[in-house]
C-alpha cells in the first residue's frame, strides 16, 4: 500500500521540511533504501584518475632513472661535473672568492666560485706548504698532462713543484693551476668547509716562496693571500656564533627526547586515545546537559552585555544594580559606569540594539528548544553508532599511513625529477677586476674554457610542467584518500541508522566488520565519485598555490604595491572560501552517496535540498556538535600537556642520568600530538553526527515528516512513523 501525504498535513509540517515528498513505500526496509539504486558511479572520473596515476608513477620512475639529487646537495666542479664516489668531497680552491662573494654587488654567487672534487678535504702541512692543483687533464689546458688522475690523487693533488716558473707565479696570484692550502677544512656533507686561522707554518712557507719567485714578495696576490687568515677568523667567528646556540639547543632537545621517550609515548599517544574514548562517553551520556548549558551561557552573556551597555550610557545607575547584586558590586561598578567617560548617546543606541538582539536571541532559543532536543538525540545516536563498531574509530589511521607512504614516494620522486635538468653554465658578470674573472688565467674572449661562470641544473619548460603535474598528483591523491575515508565512514553510520540502531549480522568475524564491509562496498561502487569530488578540491588548491607563487614573484620583483597586495589578498581569500564551500558540499555529497548510491552530482543536489529544507535542525546540530567536538579536542590536548608536565616533574627526570634540560618542548609535543590524535577521533564523531543527521532528514522526507528507520533514541524524541496497517491496528485497540 502507498500513501502520499499532502503538504498541509501535520505529518509534513513536522520537524523536517518534506513538502513534495515522494510516495511512501511501506514495504521497503532500510537496506532497500540504501541499496535499490546503488550502482557504479562516475566511472569516467575513475578512468581519468587511473590514467593520471599511471602517468604520475611513470614520471616518477623516469625521474629515478634520469635524475641525480647530488647536484642539488653538492653542485658541480669547475668543469660542470658531479663529484663521484671516487672523488666525493667538493673543495673551493680559492677562499678569497668566497669572501668577495659576501661583498659583491654584481651578478655572482656560490656556484661561480671555482671548486674541485677530491677524495678527502685537504689539510695544512705540518712543515712547508701544501697545494691543491687542477685536474691533471683539466679541460682548460691548465693542468699537468704528464700525470694521471690516480697519480694526482696519490700525491695529494699537488704537482706545484713540477710546474714551470711562469705557472708557479700564476699560481701565487691565485690564478691556478695550483692553489695554496693556508686554511684547515672539515668535511661537512661532502663539502670542505673552512674553519680557524691560517696555518702559521703555511704562511711562512708561502712568504718564502713569494720571495723566491717574486723578488721580495711584490707579486699581485701576496697581500691578499696573507690577509686570508685573519679574514676567515672573523667569518668563522660570525658563523660559529650564528650556528652554535641553535645547534646546541637542538642537541639538548634531541637528548631530552631520547631520555623522555616514555613520556612522549604515554602522554603523546596512549593518553590521547584513552581520553578521546572518555570524551565520547561524555558525549553519549551528557550531551543534553552541555547543549542546554551552552544555550544558557549564550543568553546570559547577551543579557550581561546589554546591562553593561545601559550602565555605560547612564540609563541604569549603580543604585539599581546594588538592589540586585549587593553594595560591594554596585560600588565597584560605579567607576566603570560613569556616562561622562564616553558618549552617552552613542552608548544608549548601542544598548538598545543589544537589547533587541538579546530579545531576539532569547525568543529564538525558546523556539529552538525542540530542535535542540533533536540535535542532542542525533549526537547521542552518533556516539551509539561508534560504540556499536569500535574499530571504526581507528579506520582514519589507515589513510594517514597511506598518505605518509605516498608522501615519501612523492618527495623522493620529486627530488629526482627536479635534479634531472640539464647541467649548463649559468649567467654571471665576467668583468676584469671582479670575481670570478679576476682570478682567471686566460681573460681573453670570455667566457672560455678557463674563465666562465658556474654550472646549474636548468629546468626547461617540459621539466617545469612535469613538476607541476607531480604537484597536482599529490593534491589529487591526498584528497582522494580523504574522500574514500568519508565515504566509508558515512556508509558505516548510515547502515547503523537505516537498520534501526544496529549493524545486524555485520559484526560476524574479524574480516567482516562494518568498516570492512563499508570499504568494500564504497571501493567497488563509488571510487569514481571520490575521484570526482577530490578533483574539484585539488583544482582549487592548485590554483591557490599558483596564485600564491605569482604574488611571491611580484613581491620578489618589487612590484607588490598596495593595490596589488589588496587584490592578491582578496583573490586568495575568495579562493580559500570557495575551497571550503566545495569541501563542505563534498562532505555532504559523500554521505548521500553512501545512503542512496547515486552519482556525485545527483547526490550533491539531494544533499543541498535536504540541508536547505531543514536549516534549523541542521544549524542546531552543527553548532552544538562543533562546540562539543572542539571542547573535546582542547580538553584532551591540554590534559595530555598537564599530565606530561607532572610526569616530567618526577625525580626520575629532574635528577640523575635521565634528567631533561627543559620539559617545555616535550610538553608542547604532547599537546600537539594529543590535539592531532583527538582530532582524528573527533573527525569520526563529526562524520557520525553528520551522517546520522542527513539519514534522519532523508528518512523524514521519504515518510512524510516522521522517521521510519530511526534508532529508538530518535524515535522517543520525534515519534515513530506508522504504516497504514499499524494505524488500523492501533485504532482497533483504542
């Protein structure tokens, strides 16, 4: 039998807006509602996503085969070649170039400073003077061809004594092919870094060599070379002061973490999980108390604000206040309510406006009391649904780990792709008297093999588009993981609702839990819809990144005037707001897909229709639910922080071998971890609330304003839908 309620019957004027409801199928079960229209949806977008990901991983594989991240870390030598395993250490042969880099006003950077690849970083000689010379087969012809590279490495890169007098004089002027080792170096990430003062022994030997080859040390480079030691001492001191404090602090905190790892484990992971379950229990049994307390506090604060404004305006004096709150309070308020302190007329107008708002708020609260009852019932049913399938709480961890694994691949592949560009000479200033040309042996027809700028990995247009494609793959995939998570959770909670507050036989067996059943169903039917919804969000995120990059480039170019800044801010805010709207629509769309199994667009229209027809109920549920969930996350995280602080205050961590230098960072990490973990749990609760709410609204729409499949708790608040047979039976009993 079918029954079509009219728009003006009491049934359709109930809690849900149901005008225009379809005919009621009294024989349909909750499973019929969820499965009779289910089919594979948005297959085209699934095919598109699959093709996109095949190309995405193919690009990553190509990047692994053609890229070399060493160029990003170590750069190239003066011939544009990477340092290899045989010669891994990169050494800058002329420290004067590095110093002049800090003073340069022309186009000149670290890549233009001459460097060479060595087995180990050179050391100053205990007696005499060491030299580091060009590769013996140097491409610029300034080498020593009579020596092989192996022999060159065996003699510590020093063939200075084998050079002609002309080349020795050239080397003393820091123009190669050999360069004196005056400063000690240390290997830091395969780069030879200068430290300390010049070796007195090396400087003495250099003076003697200059005197011998340069007639008393009047060569062009002697003063510069001898100034290297004091100059580097100043630079080393500056760098050391900059690095030592943060590095020492970092090392202490690392040691603290190693000593207090138990605190991090207990208070940063175990405690948030336990406290989140406790808060869900609080929601289940004390939601009503919290909801009405929130309403009372909002109205009380509005009344107090209105009263304060009237006192500031002088309409109410301290004598009237004293009559209600006592002499002490009235005397204390007198100093704050003198109307001469402010414009009394303006304050009176504000007070009248506040009074009108307070009255409207009070009347609205009274009218919303029935909606609040519904909201409380919905939240309680949502927590019951989680209690019926506890494993659902941990399901969001699966996409988190999947995202971490995918992120690791994305970072590694991105580095290799980025480093797969062609190595070319970059552009710099080649001008006589300025580095790097200042230290060139051959300064004719520059650039030439001996005198040129440094090398860099150049990204051509195709590589830039490849990196953009790689970035979009990250955005789309992370959103796809979130979409599948929401679809699965929505399916679990919709099943609970439409089966009347139970999961039926779906709890049988470890491999047949409601979560696994829902994931199988959503993966089989609706991955296309997940791909569609995630694509919309990914496109907006991608546009926001491009706009942010363009704004950054304008700022870098000095073109970020006030008008440009204002326009950029407006565009970025609008894009952010549009993204949030799309994410909200997607969330509710996924719930309707889980309920009815229709396509993305059809479900989106149905979700929006249900929400706008039930704005009061939806608003009440969202406000109360959001406040309670935020309080939950805040309570869990702060409790974890307090417990961690108390734990670290124990003698075990204040004295002895396990003493920590400061509990601050550990406590902060526990608070952050607690908030993140509580957020994962509360996201499940939030999805349960939203799914229960839309299931309830859909149920009302299908059955003339009264829910038919609602769990008993909702039935007790709203009443139960009765079929014609049940109505006749009840009538006969009466």
